[in-house]
C-alpha cells in the first residue's frame, strides 16, 4: 500500500482554500466605509463650514436650497432641521 496525496485530493484542497479566501475577501471588502452621494458630502461639508466659521452657509443644489446656521441647524428641504443631516429620499 502506497502512502501519499493524490492529484484529486490536492485539487479538492486547493478549491476549498480558494473558496475560503474568496468569501473572506468579500467579507473584508464590505467592512469599508459606506459610499455617500455627492449631495450628502456637499451638505455635510457646508454644515461643518458653518460651524467652523460661525457664519451661515447656503447650499443651492438641484433638490432644494439649504441654509446652515452657525449652531449646526439647517433650514430648507431635504435636511433634518436639528442635526442638519440629509433626509433619506422616499
């Protein structure tokens, strides 16, 4: 009786390792920061600029104009008035 590894056994192990690495790679890729739209990034930057400079900042975008006040509140459509966070579109 011979001892050793056959080519079929080696291929099965390599396929299983490949599947394991593929699944773990996909799981690690999903741990990244979520993508945000350009509108959300613009509104967040304007809110931060209003707080930093202490003056009102207005943003004119295609959805509706938004005015960020120096205390972080926002006035206009499409944003939460207290946090200035963009609201989810319905």
